[in-house]
C-alpha cells in the first residue's frame, strides 16, 4: 500500500475557502445583531404640539334671539280722500316730521270757507245785539247820575234857604218851595236807581235782549267748533313720519282712495335696534339689566355688535318657559334689520392672568386630569423628545381652550395636542407641526 499526499495548491484552496466562509458568517452575524438592535428601539410617534400661554379666559353663555325695531308705526288716513302724492319708498330713510303722503283736501277747504262765513255772521249778530243792550244800560246809568246831581242840588238849596230864613232874609214860602223841589228830586233819583238796576239785572230776571245775547253766543261757539273740526281734518290730509326711521312697507300709490283705517306706509325705527332674547330660568343669575353682551348674526360672519341688556321681563313669555331679555344695540349703518336671527354671548365667569392650554390636550387618566408635555429625549434617540404625563387641575374652559394649573406646567411649556392612541408616558415622539394659541370661544 502507498499513501496519497495532498498537494500544496489544494491545501491553499482549502484554507481560502475556510476563511471566506468565516467572513461570510461574521458579516451575517453583524447584520443580524444590528437588526435586532433596531427592533429593540421603540419607534417615535407623530404628534402635534401647542404652547401653553398666560392670558384671560371667559366662559360664555350663548342664547338665540331675534332683532326688532325700537318703534314701528303703521301710518293710515283718518279721512276719506284720493292720495295726491307719496313721497317715500320701501328702504328710504325718513326724518321725524317729514311729509310722506298728501291726500286731496279740496272738499274740506270748501266746507271750511262755508263754516268761516257762518262764524263771521254769528259774530256780527252777537256784536249788534250786545251793542244795543249796552246802549240801554248806558242811558239808564246816565239818567241815574243826572237824578243824583239834581237831588244833591235841591238839598243844597233847601239847607241854604233854611239858614237864610233863620237870619230873616227869606220867607217861609221860599223854604217850602225848596222842600218841595228836594222831595221831587229825591223821587226822581229813586226812579232812576230802579231803572238802572233793571237795566243791569241778570240771573232769573233776564231781559229779552240778554236772552238773545246768550243764544247768539252759543251760535258763535258752534260755528267756531265747526271751523276747528274742518281745520283738523285738513291737517290730517298731510301724513308725516312720527320719528326718524326707515320705510319698511308701502301699500299705497298716487290716485288710491284712502279711507280711515287703511294702511298706507309702515315706518320702523332701527337705530338703535332691539334684540329680544329668551332666557331660560337656569341662566337668569347671569343676565340682568346692564349685563354686557356680544351679538353676532349668521348672515354677517366676522362682525360683532356690543351692547347691554336694557330690561329682563319679570314673567315668562306666553307659551314658553323663558324670560324676555331686551338688548339695545347701536345700528348707525342699518346693517341690522328687523327679524334677523341673532346670537347673544354673555359672560358667565372670567379669569385673568391664568395659564391656558388647548382643551383637546387634556385627557382623564387614572389619577384625574392630565396633559402630555414634550420632554427631552435620551441621548442617541432619533426623535423630537419624549411624552411626559403631567397632572393638572382644570378651571374655566371654552369650546377650544381650558384654564389649567399644576406644578408641571407653565407659560411656554410645549403641550402635545394631537396624539395617537398608543402614546404613553415616556413614549418617544416626532413633532410634525406646532399649533398656535387657539382663540377663546363661547361655550353654549
């Protein structure tokens, strides 16, 4: 037997093949180790963050109401007549006292002329009768005065003759004549006094002239009343605006026959304007006279009117369980019209200089309310940071924001806003976007 010896070339080939296998095996092991290492590292979860800030937050109560004119007048005619002119159309602004409608007054003016003529005739008859009656009275008074003077003269002559008789200058017959003259003058004076009294007498002892005077005075008063009545009707043929406002309805044209009670125009005062809001009983503690309110209208988005509650009714509105609150709003540009649906936002409570975060960032955990804040990541972590659960106490809140407090949160803290369901305390996160500070809104 003889042994077979391996050649050097074959040996080298065997050695090279063994080294190649070892290298391939080592590389596979390294790749497997790297893959296992990457599989052990948790994947960063995508989140959105917002920044906590300090500010003012108000919890609001929003109620719905309707706008209404402060004043509204349906203008109609008090008389019957053809419409001569209509000086306003729907939508026109009018001023108080501005003439809007004229009605034909020609027939009434003719009646006025007749009544004025009747009044003048009655006044003339009264003046004539009063003049005659006053002449008789004046004559009686003049006769009375003349009789009084004659009587005083006769008395003076009698006394003088009596003195002269005592001195022996006149005879007894002269004194007797003086006494007779004085007696006659006295009788004439008494007669004149009676006549004067009869001429001036009133009451139950009326003369025919005085009765006629009273009748003529009544006729003058009646004619004067007829003149005033027709004048009032003529004034009613001119229909003017009762206040500053806007023409909201027109039911008449030139040539129309207007009559009492016929609606012609409607004028509404829209500046200021009322907003009537129904307030449920549970909201009454927050709404009273003087309460400030912000009014918005759906047809005019982005605009807010600021006003105050004028009155709150003391009884519920018929057919409802709400109390009517009336808000007064300035409306200089007349953008608010009667009948619009309006939303009134009232402040229930307000907090100033507090920490505010988005309401959506708050969640309820095992120990109460909490938020996730963005904490620093461990060295070597390919992520934006880690989620850290921080307990907070919740205060006032709106639809978008909430007041929070707690030792782990302050203004400037990054709060995780939108997060996946698998987010946990300590999870690495990747911030996709940063949300701004959402504006506070009303909570209904």
